[in-house]
């Protein structure tokens, strides 16, 4: 614990001076290193205490992501757009920040689900990983289209959500996971409502056709 605290404080201060945009992603990597250690120890004997610590650290990592990292990119809650001019440098750091967490959650799901007990814990990691991927893709596509193709922004989100819904349904059928199929159907219903009640009022004709 002391080693983790020391590294957290030291890396935070060091990167604040050396290269501040990289500071929060580096701290995310530090948190993930602790999570990987706890995952390794948990897999060794399926100790419930270690499982609880792992969940606590993953929860802390998610709090860091949403409470500190997202505001650092000036995310506007009303429009779900990142503030300022669109920067591919910042987009790369967001991809790193979200991507390594999603990759860890997928790894944890596969390792825990494939070895006996702990299926509920594995399912929880899987759900959080899919949700995080959905949130990341939505925010990034929304901001990218808002800057470069503003007329397609609303319709582009509908297309993205439709792809997620289709993926959920197909994966639910192939893996025989009822909850995933229902999630896909629910998301399709949300997209249909969005297209009729939001996109039709906002989009130009060509973009309405694309969205439909």
C-alpha cells in the first residue's frame, strides 16, 4: 500500500512538470498494475478478501476515470462534447486511458470465468467493460462528428448505437446469453425512439436517410 501511495504521489508530481497531458493516463496505468497484481493473487486461491480488494481497486479506477480524467478533457455534460478544438493528441490519450481499462476488464472476465468459481464477479467485469466501451465510443464519435461533420452528429450516434445493439444480439445468440440479447433489443428500441423523436427534427434530409 505504501509503495502504491508513493508511486502515485511521485508520478503525479513528476508528470505535472514533465508533460501534464500524460499525467492522468500514467496514473491509470499505475492503478491497473495494482489491479493486475490483485487479479493474479485472486486467481491463485479465489480468496474472497482479495476479490473484494480487486473490486474496490477497479471501483477506484472508475471513479478516477469519471471524476478526474473526463473533466480534464472539459467534457460538457449537456452536449457530451469534449471542450476546445478537437485534438488527436488528446484523443490518443483518451484511447489509452479508456482502452487499457477495457482491456483489463476483458482479461479479468476471461480469466475468472474460465476457472471455476467467481462467475458472478466475472460477469460483473464483463458488463462494466462493455458499458465502458459504449461510453467511450459514444463520447469520442459524438465529439469527432460535432467538430468535423456537425450535421451528422445525432445520426452518427444512432448508427453507432445500432451497431452496438446488433453486436449484443449476435453475441447473445452465439453464446446463448439471454441478458445480452435483451440488452441489444432494448438498445434498438432506444435507437428507434431517438431516430423518430430526435433525429427527424434535427437532421438534414441526406443525414436523415443515412440514419434510417
